[in-house]
């Protein structure tokens, strides 16, 4: 019994903040941000939209897309580092609103790799026959922990949510292999201290370039595939230069990598499901395509999945 993605959803806040808007708020330029990161604009959720509101909207979209009822879900996993409050968890908040009355619920703290951790955890429960469906949400309201006095970090992040329903899929489809990892010794390079996110960009960059490429290659090998059998790469959208290095390592042409960073910036745990949905809607990912997803983040943490698309 293979587990795979049977429904996808997302929520993108309305407010667009361009690089030119940021030029007015801090000592930066559109040119610097575009060339160093690939970001052109990002979305910020308004004061009246909390993390759980975005998670709820994305989850509703994914459940609808899966064609199931919320009360068929056995577990809700929400990956976030920006919950509404320390507790109760965002997952319990949306469990109530979705009326997912049979679902257990917990949040996952694995920063930008959180969606990868969530999907792999979900896979275990689905393939063991414990739950028919697990809902995984990656959601972040990073604008509330961004220090707009710090141009090194303030230009990078955005808000949003993505969600997937994990369930059984036909033989040969679904998750083929995965890798999860952590290196706590790198925790000092990306963390929240007091109200704000702090980052040593150069160290995170070096780690990300190495880890993204390595993990992507590892899951391809574990799945018994070769690089030329990969149809599409969906990397965590943190920096276009990091993403490009993974793409080149896999020998994929430009059009075979998801690129939503220009529109949404780095939405942390939400970036991979938001991008997946974008590519499915655009018809770039179709049934039986082999896709590789790979993410990294604070912790340090990382995760990658090779999957054959389709129910
Ligand atoms: N606008 C203009 N200049 C900026 C700037 C901004 N927003 N941010 C930094 N700079 C300046 C720096 O002050 C520095 O100036 P200096 O040389 O006079 O000191 C210069 O640009 C170069 O800084 P540097 O840090 O070397 O730039 P970089 O090319 O490494 O790019 C990041 C910085 C943050 C874009 C890059 O390191 C990065 O993407 N790291 C990974 C971050 C990441 O992925 N985080 C999320 C993990 S999930």
C-alpha cells in the first residue's frame, strides 16, 4: 500500500509587497534583491489574518481537491514556526474549524523543512493502515517575526500556506523514497531570539547548496532511478542561486524546476506545497511524472522525497 498526495491546497494572502515597496522602508534596492535572491515580490497577511486562518483555507482547499470529507482524516500535522500562540497548536485550531472530528492533531517544528517532515510522518501512518488520510499543512506568517530594521533578512520572507492530503494511491505511484536529516550544531545560524528571526546568511547558503543537491541525489538513488528519469524538481524556495545549484547538479533544464520565489519569496514550510500546487495547476506536473521535492531550514533540518505523481 503506497502513500501519496491525493489532494493539494494553498492560501496566498492578498497583499503584495514588491521590492520597490521595501526600497521605501529600508536601505535596499530591487536590483540587489532580484539578482542576489530571485525575489521580485512577496505576500504579507494582514493583521486580521493569523497563521491558523491561512492553514484553515489551504486545508479546506486540499480536502476539496481530494474529494473527501474532513471527518475521514485520522491525523492533522501542521508544520510552522509562527503559530498563533505557543499552544493550543494550529493543528487543533483547524481541526475544530474543519470539523475533522476523528483527527488527532499536532504541530511540527522543523522550520523550512517542516512540510517534508510532515509528509514523511503522514506516510508512515497511511502505509501502516493506521489512518486512511493524513492532512499535512505547511504555513507561515513570517512577517510577524521579521525585523524590518535588518535588510539582511527582511527582504527574503513572505506569508502563505500550502496543504496536502496524504492517502493511498495506485501501485507504482506515490512516495518512492525519502530522506530526513538534522544537524543541531548548525542551530546557531538560523533561529528566533526574542521577537525576531536571526540569520547568518552565508553559512545557511553554504549548507543549503551542499545539502539540497546531496539529498536530491540520495532519494533518486534510493528510489532505484537515475537522474535522467526525473521529470520535475520542486525545491524549497529560499534563494534562486541555491535552487539553481540543485537543478544543475541533477542536470535538469530550467523549465523542469519549480520557480515561485519571484512571486512569493521564502514562505518557509509553505513553499513546497504552494509550488507543487502551482505546477499542477499549470499542467507542468502530470500523472506518472517522477518528481523530487527537497527542503532545508533552521535546526538545521532537511528532507527530500522522490515521488511518482498521481492517485
Ligand atoms: N539590500 C542591499 N544590500 C544588502 C542587503 C539588501 N537587502 N542584504 C545584504 N546586503 C549587503 C550586505 O550588507 C553586504 O554588504 P557589505 O559587503 O558592504 O557588508 C553585501 O550585501 C553582501 O552580503 P552577503 O551576505 O555576502 O550577500 P549574499 O550574496 O551572501 O546574499 C543572502 C545574502 C541572505 C541572500 C544569502 O546569503 C542567502 O540567501 N543565504 C541563505 C538564506 C536562506 O536561504 N535562508 C532561509 C533558510 S530556510
